[in-house]
């Protein structure tokens, strides 16, 4: 599965990317990749209005806020495990 | 709904405390002045003050005057961030309708988004949501009338300026958005149904302990982000003050049409960090700036700046950017002149 982080590169989306990576690492998921999308046009194409946003594949998990590591872990456990 | 209601009550309570504190202070001061006692400035700047002390004294003056109000403003900004769900506002910006202009104007300021997410949100409203007009309205109204700025205007300048700012900034943002929409949106785009903003609103139940904790975190985030900039801004104002004399200010920025036009264009090009426009205008008012130019600057200053226009020109054609800058400049002049007509003079205590 692919986790997408959407945001123009400000401190908020960097934090979200770090949280997502930490969540994946703590659960020891090897086949989950985290990708950061910086391009505003692409972000809009995906139908996201508020950055930072986090997507699991095509599903928007959260936007306009920074979910904590624990919250992301919860989603990961629901979807992957 | 309980959570939002709790948030609104909290905000009104803080506002109530702030307004009564400010008005009680002003009332006490005017009583003293009636008796012939003039309250002493704790950090006075006199003609014989060494020039290098002026920025520091200016900073101290503002800290003693504004600490309470700034604190309350941060508490309110944090409460809005915590309790007013952004999704609820953005959901209404997903469709083309005249209503969208008003939501963009009134709701935009409540979103209190950080500056790096303003442009993505602008692009989203334009391309997938309500279209160019409301997107421009959102872009211009959001920084100009954010709650903290209005509160500080009320406290440091006067309630007349705060009210004038709200009414004129909202009108200017809506009119500019509507004109841009009329000029630049083609018939096809108007018909096209692009609305795809995937914004879901999920109601969160009220959980007093967690919510209050989140509130404190949000307030602290605002303080960390904004307070250093405000301090730096006021310090720079103190430096600028060394070089400005009241002759220069009343000549170029006193009451009048050309002075208003100059103040308005200064606001368009200059970058003023959020909240710093208020002490800046206050200092200029003390030195003899007219009320018209002052309001014109408050209308265009926070809404527009060269860096923000460069950012937006990545999303829309630069001709449109130039176009809205010119319209805002003209709205600034008109707004300034209207305000000068109603409030020709102001006393700052």
C-alpha cells in the first residue's frame, strides 16, 4: 500500500510525513511506502482542499490537521493487518 | 453541535472579558483626564531621548499596552481553531452560487489557516469548488479580518476602526471577487460542473478534558508562530520612527485623496506580517496620518503583498493577479474616503 502525504513543504506537512513514517516503522510494515506530494496542482487533482493531508491509496484519511502517530497506527491496523 | 456551541460560548465569554477590561480602562483614563491628571507613560519617548533607545522603548510601550489584548486574541484564535470545524465552512464553498461569496468572506477568516495552506485552498476553491470569484474573496478576506487583527485594532486604535475595517474589508473582498469572476470566467466554465471537493464533515462529541487540552496546544502554537514576528515588527516600527517626522507624515499621509491613494498602494506592495499593521498604523496616526489613509492601508496591507501575489500567480494567470491588485487598490481608496467622511478625526489615548 502507498501512503501519500500532501502539502507544499511547510513545517506542518513535514511533521505529518514524520508521523506517518514513524507509525509505519513502529508497526514494522515493510511493504507500506510513504510518498510526499508537493505539487499544488496534483494535490487539487486529488480533491483535497486543505493541506496537510494524508491519503491511504485513494482514500483521504485526514486533511487540514496533523494526526498523531497513534491515530495513523490505528488506521494502518484497520487497513493492513 | 454541542462542541461547536461550547466553543462559541467560550469565545463570547473571552470577548466579553476583553471588551469590559478595555472599556473600563478607557473610562478610568478619561475620568482622570477630566480631573486634570494625565496618566504617565511608563516608557516615555521625549525629544531628548537618545535615538538608539527609541526601538526598545517602542517595544516596551506596546507590551505594556497590548499584553492583555494580545493574550485574549491568542486564546480566541486557538478556540476558533479547536472548536469551529473547518470542514463545515469549506463544504459550502464546493458549489457555484452567489451564497459562496458570503461564506468565503465571513467563513474564510474563521478558517485561520496557516499561510502555506492558503494557496492550496485558494486553488481548490477555484478549480474544484465555487470558482474564481469566491476564491479571490476568500484570499482577500482571510488575512484582512482575522479575529485577532480585529481585536487588536479595537484595543490599540479604536472601535470605529475595528468596525470600519470589518465592513469595508468584507465589501472590498466580495466586490473584487465578483468583478474578477465577471471579467475572467468564460461561459463554459460557468456551466461546467467541476465540484469535487471531497470534504466530509464528521461531528465530534464534546469531551471537555481533551478539547481543553487541544485548545491550549493550539493557543501555544499560535503564540510560537506569531508572537516573535509581532515583536520583530514593532521593533522595526521603532527604527522607522527615528527617521519619520510629523511634517513628512502629515504632508504625504494626511487627510486627502492623493494621500489615501498613496497609503492604499503602499498597502498593496508592502509585506506586513499579520497583526503588525496595527501598531504601524497607530504610530503613523500619532504622527499625523489621516483616518482615510489609515483605513486604506488597513484594507490593502494585510490582504495583499508582493510575495503573496507571486505565490498566487503560480495558480492563476498573472494578468488576473494584476487585475485584482488594481481593483483592491481602488477599493482601498474608496473605502478610505468613505471612512474619512464618517470619522474625520480620531483621538488616541
